[in-house]
C-alpha cells in the first residue's frame, strides 16, 4: 500500500479510478488522461449501440420467416434490440456519472455473451458458423468483456 500525503494508507484502486480535483492538477497522482479515456469508452458504447440498431433492421430482412420455433425471428430481433438499448443506456449512465451504470453494464455483458453463444451453437451451415464465430470474436465477446470490466470497476465516487 502506498502512503498518502497525510501519512495514511491509500487504496491503489481508488487511485486508479479517482477523478482529479483542482487541487491535484499537475501532481503525480493527476489522472486526467484516465478520465479522458473513460469518456471515450462511454462514447464507444453509445456508438456500438447506435450501430446495432440499423443492424437489427438488416437482420429483420435476412432472417427466414419460418424457423424450428414459431417466434425465432422475433426472439433474435428482440435480443439485438435489448443489446443496443443496454449499450446505449450503459454509455449514457456512465457518461453522466450515474451509479447504476454497473447494473446495466452487467446485464448488457450477459446479453452479449448469450448472443455469441446462441449464434455459434445454432448455426447450421459452415458459412453461418464462420459468420457467427467472426461476430462473436470480433464484436460480441469483446464488448461483453468491456461491459463486465466497467461493471467490476463500479461507480467512481467523488471524494471531498
């Protein structure tokens, strides 16, 4: 543990996630680049959710009208719509510093991992399986990891 200015021990994670106050500007503990990165991450979540919305419309036109279950098309479209909503909500809440973004990040990460699993396990043809694996490894699972990491970090509390 590192000693603070007052001689008391400080939590290393608090140092990584604390926002710099005006009295800390320019000091070794100044975390402004970290804060700037955090805002880019939140904007990226919002952007990914916004891109997922038109993809849902494209998917609606590509999915077969009939499947082995009666509502398969609706289920896939609903899952993608909830993923988009979760990414946008998590990004907006985290951007505003709202403490409940960890909950939406957890739910969204779970939905993304579930989507990757279902896509890869329900693919029938080789081309469907390749496409599902590419989507899982290139988009869904990395976004799920980002959401889980954001949730694990938890809300940043302002200190007086």
